[in-house]
C-alpha cells in the first residue's frame, strides 16, 4: 500500500510540473514527425515507416517532444519544425534557406506558455558562416550568418512572446563555434540553454533511446527550475 501511495503521489508531482501549460517547438529534423508538424508541408525526417539503418523511430509517441509533453503534464500548442533547416538563412551548399530558416518561422508558434527552440545542428553540419555578435540593427546580409541570426531570433522571440518561458536546447557533438555562440547569445538575452549530453543517434539523428534521453534531460532541467 505504501508503495502504491508513493507511486500515485510521484505521478501527481510529475503531471503538476507542466501544470497544463502549452508548449510550442521551433525545430529542425530532430523534432519532426510526419503529420505532426505545422505547416503540414514542412519537410520531415521521421515518419511511420522507418528505413532500416536510418532510424528506428516509427511512432510519434517515441519522439522527444511528445514524450516531454505527455510525461510532464504539458499540452502541445505548435510544432513548427522543418527538416534540414538552419537558424540563419544560409543552408547547405550556401543555398538560401530564408524560406525555412528558424528566423523566418519565429512568428508562427501560436500562443504558448513555453517555447522550446532546438536548432543549430544544421548550421554546424552545413558550415554556415559564423559571423560576428550583433544585437541590434540587423541587415538582411547579417542574417545569413549564425551569430547575428541567433541573436535576431532570440530578440524576436522576446518581443513576440512576452511572459513566455523560453529554452534553447543545444545538441551535443556540434562545432565549438556553434556551441560557444549559442551559449554566448543565450547569456546576452538571459535565456536558459539546455546542453544535451551523450545522446544515442543513428545517421546523426536521435534513436528511440536518444529521444528518451532528450526528453529526460529537458524535463530534468526545466523541472529543477520550478
């Protein structure tokens, strides 16, 4: 009986952590699943028929964001994630990604209580220009480099979503320039940066195990602040 009571109270505490707050995701392939991103024409990495050797994730309930929302008492508002997207406007092969970059999607997150930003991976992989730290008066040219684009994104988030909790999730195994830049820009804007550790991956993307690790690490960080 004592064990049952402890389990009940433990579950109640876990669900109370989110307290029914709504969460919006601004992400890349790590946060996609076919049929569960908005707009619906955003490119996705994960779907219901996983390709062997590419991923073992085949259910939306296995994604990090679904697990985080469900297991911690939140509600999903918007998941605006786009596979292959960079934070800045420079993508792979120096292509113009202004149609899919994080900074072009910051205004499409609904009306959440919490925003989770999970990006920078493609900027690192694509070798997007790093640029200089710049915190105001951004030109169109500035936004094709990572540092000014990262700053612009957090500035826009702050202006568009007052009184909303904002967390940046930082992937592991990224270039030092990206790691250091994300942490520096987050410090400037007073935004919490959740640094992931030792995430299990396949083809550079989280496995079922890796998704659970991300959900657990994000929850542990946020719940510790409550």
